[in-house]
C-alpha cells in the first residue's frame, strides 16, 4: 500500500513547538501572515531574522514526540511506499527516525541565497550571516517558503499523491494552500483520505474519515 502523510505544526505541538493559528500562536504580537512574507522581509529584515533565529534556538531544546517516532516505525514497514510531506521547517521527523521526508515549506537548518538560489547549511556559530558559499553574495535568507512563494517540489508531491492508496493529514489547520488542497487532489486520484487532528480542520468534511485528538495518541494508534 502506498501512503502519503502530510504533516503540519500540530504534530510538533506536543514537543513544545508552538503552532501558528492556535490561541498561543502569535509571535511578539505578530500574525504569521505578517512576518512570513517577502514584503515583510524586505521592509524589516531584522524582525524576520529574529523570528527565525528564535525558532532555530527553540528547536535545540525540544525532542521528537511519539507521533514523529510512530511515523518512523511506519517507514520501517512501508519503506519507499511511504513519503512524509511536511509543512514544518523543524527537523523533528528526521530526529524521530524518518528518512523519507520532503519539506515543502523549507527548513530552519538551511539558508537560501537570494542572489543565486543556492541552498546551504545555516551557520549561526559565527555571530553574523556569512556570505553565500556558492556565489559570495551577502544575500543569505532563511530557506523557508513565504506567502506568495512557490513551495518546494510540487511536481514530486503531485506525482506521489497520484499513485497513493491512502492520504493522511496530521496536525494541520487546512488554512494554507496548496497543501490544504492535497486532500481533494488525492480523493480525485482515488486515494482514501484520513484526517488526524486535535480539532476538526477547515477541510475536515473533505476527508473519508476524521479522528480528533492529540497527535501523540492518534498517530501511534493509527500506525500500530
Ligand atoms: C494538533 C495538536 C496536537 C494542535 N495534535 N493536532 C488558494 C486559495 C486562497 C489562497 C491561496 C490559494 N492558493 C494560494 C493562496 C495564497 C497563500 C494561502 O494559502 N493563503 C491563505 C492564508 C489563504 N498560499 C501561498 O502563498 C503559498 N504559495 C502559493 O500558493 O504559490 C503559488 C503556487 C503554488 C503551487 C503551485 C503553483 C503555484 C505559500 C504558502 C507558504 C506558507 N508559509 C508558512 C511559513 C513557512 C515558514 C515558517 O514556518 O515560518 O508555512 S505560513 C505557516 O502556515 C507555515 C505552515 O507550514 C503553514 C500551515 O500551518 P499549519 O501547519 O497548518 O499550522 P496551524 O497553526 O495553522 O494549524 C495547526 C493545527 O494543528 C490546528 O488545526 C490544530 O488544531 C492542530 N493541533 N495541537 C494534533 N497536539
Ligand atoms: Zn549565492
């Protein structure tokens, strides 16, 4: 059986990573929609850097939870027939043991050169942003996908959803496209669809089945 799992901030919530749109999901009073845009970065790069610096620092203090670890167990069974497509920029899937993970909204541990497009490892041991290792420009930015930018690997994602028998969405509000549209795409392509989320998402009615509760309970129960 071929399975595509889409994850969002809710899978990392019980590790202590705040979500974007739940009650405590504000950063210094900003909505994510006001920080995670190219326009915000152009106008106030320091504010946007502080947002990602704080989240990178917080990541060092958290651990993967039972939901991340359960998905790694699922990969042990399914191998190449499982792909985790995550909207999260944390590395908790990898630290939980998953290897087949696609970060469609980028990664905190990566830097993107705005001049040449090269991706490199984020260095925060220098006290300042180094120049791009590929082209030398002083143009490194967080390697994340902001509103109005195109998420990574959309062709590969639609290709694996095309062939999937089961599409499972975990811990995402269904508020942000194109990820929010994957369930309808999967259903049209013949996959069964399952939502695992704390509360009904915006698209909960689009799923064949929805189970509601914390990811650390729902995901291991579904996998095992
Ligand atoms: C738990 C839990 C627990 C809590 N257990 N569950 C169509 C219609 C309308 C608008 C658009 C559209 N298409 C495009 C747009 C524009 C825009 C968009 O969607 N806007 C909306 C606001 C309407 N989209 C874009 O601009 C995207 N690009 C694009 O469309 O390009 C064009 C194109 C695409 C494809 C092909 C060709 C062209 C880019 C979107 C980029 C989003 N970027 C961010 C920031 C990334 C970096 C960062 O992390 O800072 O991505 S915004 C933020 O939202 C982040 C997240 O990945 C994303 C989704 O959030 P998520 O993960 O769902 O978190 P929450 O907080 O919303 O929800 C958490 C859920 O967990 C809740 O439901 C809780 O109940 C649950 N939960 N605790 C289980 N313990
Ligand atoms: Zn460069």
